[in-house]
C-alpha cells in the first residue's frame, strides 16, 4: 500500500466508532457488497474507486470528519477552511507521515534480515529449539548443565510475584524443571523468529541466549515466558556448550500476539548487551 492508501486506512480507523466505512462501501458498490470487517471494507472501497481523491470527495466524507481527524493527528488547520483546502492539508500530512513510515519499515526489515544471519543468533535459535524440545519431553540431563550453574525462576500471577525458585547446581535445576513438567504440567512454546530469540555476549565471554514465548498445559493456554541462558564451552566434554546460567520468568498473562524480546522488561538489560556480527562458535 502507498502513503495515501495507508493514510486512508488511518482515517477510517480514527472514525471506526461510526459506520462511515461500511456506509461508504454501500455507496461505492451500490449496495452489492456487505463486508463483515473494516479491513475488507477499505479494500473494497479502494478496489472500486478510481483514486483515493475520489473516495475523499464523496459526500459522506464531510469537512467535520476531516477536521476532527487532522486535529487528532496534531495538524494545525483553520476551522473555516473549505473541504478542498482541508483535503490538501490531509494529503500533505499523509505523504509526510506514511511515506517516512514505509521507508523506515523497509530499512528495518533489511536491517533485521542481515542481523538475523549473525552466527550468535543462529546458534541461539538452534539451542532454544533443542532445549525446549528436551524440556517438554522431560529428557534433559545433568550433563547438559555446568555442575555449579546458577538459576532463578520467577512465577507471576496478575502482575504479582507469587513464587521464586533460585539456587545452584545441575541436579537442583533439573529437578525443578522436571517439576514444572510433571506437577505444573507446563509446556514451552518459544517464539522461533528473530524477534523472539536472539544472542548476546556479556563482559565475561558468556554467550547469552535470550528467548520468549508462550506457556501451555495440554489443550490450554497458560501464559508467557521470558528467559535468558548463559552458555559456556566445557573443554572436558569435547568443548560442548553447557548451561552456566538460567534466569526465567513465567507470567500468567494473556497476550494478543506472540511475545517479543523488545517488549520484555525482564530482558531489557540483556537486550542492551552487544550482539557480535561474527564469532567463532
């Protein structure tokens, strides 16, 4: 969609409490189509109109509606302007706001695609896939952890900390994870995209795997989780990576979409750590 198409969507979204978009659909299609949602209605209006300007020039799009929208978007306009003058201001605003937004999104997408290929991020996704599969199947072993590893697991309900388990030692964390599986009946479903799993490097050389996702029990959505693993190679175990640190927060919230790392306050300090562009993993 171009800047004006995105602007039109924003205009209708602002007036979503009215039946404007559906009434306009009836006018444009001469009552031949009855969309069930706003998105379909906008697509139909654009498809059956020669231009965005022809849509905005419809009688249903009044001066009042345009003025209200521009005022809400902090565009200074005189109240006595004619509709053509208001539309001119409207198009200028759309071109300034949504052209920049589209350009920024494109730049961010290209940047994320490049960053996503960093070895540390690829390793982090591989590790997370392995760990949560093993955890869900209750197949983790003490050999997967450093014997003196440290852990902290918080459980949040209704925004309040209701339980915290922290300690050290491979047998202890393994027992706790097994309880989460057998007693609490929890299954982890990590967000396997770049915005759900990333890698960082701390000041001591630990590879930090940052991960978030959703929590389930069989057939039931439970909440979300945020966690960070600290990984270190073990020269006495064929130089394999082992878990040196585990910090996790389990939250009984109900998000509308999959959680993302940049929206996880628990991981905010970890996200600020450097992300190497290349490293010998």
